[in-house]
C-alpha cells in the first residue's frame, strides 16, 4: 500500500491538538534565572524541572555526537520533524553517532527523570519524534547500510531511511519489505509492523527482521533475536518503540526487480461502485506479487472517481496477464502502467522535512461489504484503501506483537494542508469522516494514525497482557512512552 496516496486521495484534513502549545512556544528559548546556562525542562510526569548547566556540560563531554540546546544556531532546524503540524521545543537534542551515544542519552534522561522522544526519520504521524521540554534522542546521523548479498541479509543503522536501505540492497537485485515513502525512517516503520509494496509476497518489515541491537530503559545494550532475548524479539515486532531504542537492524532480503510493473488505472465517476465491488471480490484471489491501492477521489466538480495504483513484483510476463485481466474486468478510461526500477517506484529520497501538515486515521478492514461501499460513496470526501493479506496472514496473530493479520484491506482518511491555523478545524473534519467509517474497521495501524489510550489497549487484542508483562519487566516506569503506548502491568 502506498502511504503517500492516503494523503493525496483523502482530502479530509485534520491535525492533532498540541497541548499547551502557546506555553511551550518560547519555553526553551532562553536560559532562566535558575542559573547561567541552566535549561528549563519537563519530567516524565509533566512537572517542570531544570537541567543545570554543569550537567549539560558533563553530558556533552562524554558524548561523541552533537548535543544541541535552544542557544545553538542549528537548533530550530534540528527540532523540526517531517510533519509541519508539530512545532515543539525540546530542552535538549542528542544527535547520536552510535550505540554508545544512545546509551549515554538514555542514562542521562533516566538520571534526571526527563521526558524522552526518539527520532529516526522523524515521520511519526502523532508527532512522537519530538517533545516539548524533554530530551530528543536523535538517530538521524546514523544511516549506514551494509549488505551481505551471498547471505541475503542487510544490516542498517537505526536512523537509516527506507531509501538508504532500498538503494543499497537493489545494487544486488535484493530488497526487504519496507514502506513506500523513501525518506521515512526504517526504525519506527519496522517496530510498528511495516506494510509496503512487497508485503503481500514477503510479509511485513517486522516479519523479515532477523535481529536488532537494543538499548533498554536502564541503558543496557542487548542483542535481540529469536534466540537472544526472545521475549523482546516477539514484543518489538509490532509493539513499537515501547521497549527501547534500536541502534541497528538486521533484515532478511529477497530477490526483487530491478524492474517491476507499476502505475495507475483511472476510471470515470460512474464506475466507482463497480470498481469497489470488483476489488472487494478480486482482493481475496489476487496473486501475492500484486500490490493494489484504491483511491476514491473527488474531481473538480465534486464527483467521486476511483484510481487504482498497482505494482507487480514477479515475472513481467505473468504480471502482464494479471493486469490484462484486471483491465478487461474494470475497463479503465486511462492507464499509466509501465516497467520501472523498483527504487523509482519506492520514490526518490526527497526533502527530509515537509512544508505541509498531515493527519490520518487508518484501520483494518476484513472485506469491502455493500454497506462499507455505500458509506464510502456517501462520504464524498475521499478514502484510501490498500490491499493487504497474502503473506501477512501466514503469520499467526500471536506469533508477533502485531495482532491484526487476517484482514484483507486497510482503509484510511486523511489530508495534507499548509496553514497551521487550520489544525483544529481540519481535525474536527477528519474525525467526522472517520466516525462514519470506523465501524467497518477492526483496530488500527499504529504507524499511520493517532488514537486514544483505550483504543491502544484494545488494538493489541490477545497480545495485550503479554506486552504489558514485558513492558513492566524492561521499562517499569514507562520511560519510553511517546509511542503507541503499552502501559506497564499494574
């Protein structure tokens, strides 16, 4: 499924309300009277605190990367994340150079009970990549990728982007399932599950994880795999960043490309219902090599029309047969499908920072029922639907932390806009639209949505209790809480 198309296809809009935004706008801008160079900050509890200048100096002296405060000329650039909706001011930004720096940053935050955010690519939709008044553990300088083509494995640093990994692995005709926006960080994507173009054929990003190097809340370095700390290995595959900071990922690779068949099929407004009904039936029997994303979009006159983005990653001759059958059944009015390099399909690495705000609500859908299709037709604001299933469903719901495996589709509404003043109004609009569609969903995909704590608890289903037990064992104080948060067992 193509994440970028959720935004392009679903012009509903919306934004998270940043709590106490006005208060925080200038909170960390200048040192306070607490002492020359002392830094006002925030504890995990939300209570204010102060970081003495001497403590900051000592931290910096034992830190190989770069430690930024609000007085640094690069601070404003460094604090920005991809989504312009979030304009937050951390007390400190620790731009790590490796695992030892991460350990130092975690230890410093624990010593002072500081609020902590972890930034990889900075693409967190709910803004978890940053925080007000806390410490941002920034991995964005750690982007190295090493490929072992004979073993079909790749080692990638915690701050690597999807485009970094795709580029290196494609030099050997290999790839691993990743998302579809190349400047997204691999870290958050993998830990949250990781749906992408290859997922129907090879599973999720987390399903192709062999091992990670993890720094836990007590600043310990652990090797985590099926044989080393297997409880953590189970939890991090879909449990998000709840259990520590990953400094390195090891992935299983598969033969892919270098070229694939990809492009769009566009239809007339009068074909919308027929296309949705056909896709609902076709999804259950579609070959695993085929990725499909359905965008129901409004044209300039307000009419809904469907667009299918497709990508076939198998033999081109087989792909042509599948696509010819799809064309014959749906009769598109326009077609733009051609052979493209896989790295091009995944997207060139563009700006790390967007000049837009984005917000989405995304949930899993078992089938495109007549009632759901009718709701989509009535909504008239645009909806994105991705075909999932295939190899994703081969993994049992309790085999990893990610419980939603059997649904065939993923559906979302969302938007992209420029003016931050629109945040509150847009947020209300997107929720009004989602309220009409969410009853057809079972849980949500954490990497593409924001939600309340009750929904988070419900979303892990049969895995919730085990996740809470592991959280309590490795992070009893909920130090890593800026994520789709798993509360430690009471």
